[in-house]
C-alpha cells in the first residue's frame, strides 16, 4: 500500500463478499473512496479510517444504514493484488481491488450544517465523495452530481447541496 496515512488512498471496488452462511456475492457494485483518513462508502456511510497493525476500523460519522450493533472492524491482508478484509466483530470476508486512478489531489472537509448535521466532502484525484444525513455519493469532479451539489469554499465555509456548512476540520490541501 502507498500514499495517504494508511496507504489506502484511492478508489476500491469490492469483487467478492462471503457472508457468515457461506453465500457469495460478486455482482453488487460497491465502491469505497479513501482519502488520507476520511472515506466515503457507496453503501451509505462515511467517516474516518483508523489502523492498528493489520486491523482497520471504519468510524462512521455519517451512516444512512440501520445500526448494526457492532463496530466496523476488519483484519486486512494482501493476496496478490487483492486486499482481503476479514471481519473481526462479524463473520464475513470481502475482497477489494484498487482502481487505477490518479490519487492526487487528496483532501477532505468535515463540516456541520445549520441544523447541526454532519457532512463530509472528500476528493481523490478526479473523484469525490459527499455524505450528509440524506445522501451518500461517489462521483466524478465536474460531473452531473458534482455540478448539482454546487461545491465551493466561501469565506471559510463549505457551500454544498444548497447549504452553508461550517468547516470543522480539513485534511490535505483543500481546493474546490
């Protein structure tokens, strides 16, 4: 792994899920966009990734999914070009491959909306991730979703999705 605090920055595509009962899913299109520490997952959640040795934990600051009752923690290892994630608190195996994309620029903004809601904007190369309590998007900078969000920085605030968001924290050099 290279680049980013955990060496995971980039766009990851799930190619296999093995559930506790042994059932296998190779057809559901799932992607995870990883920045320096912030991430956005197309399944409907976003937050920060932490690592201790081979144990990775996805801390979910924004989660559109029902609570699972267990932390999102996996043990990671390589098998050739495949990153294998094995559940620590849940019984599953996922296989991930990193897409061949430019990983710079790489930055993120965490923000708070006018009603106290959290949001996260992440950019990795030409891709972006956006998450707030009503939606999670992984898309292309300059594409239809990016344009519809109207992303820009204005007087130290993030303007996106028709709202002004107070910046809580940034990582990397933010340039919208």
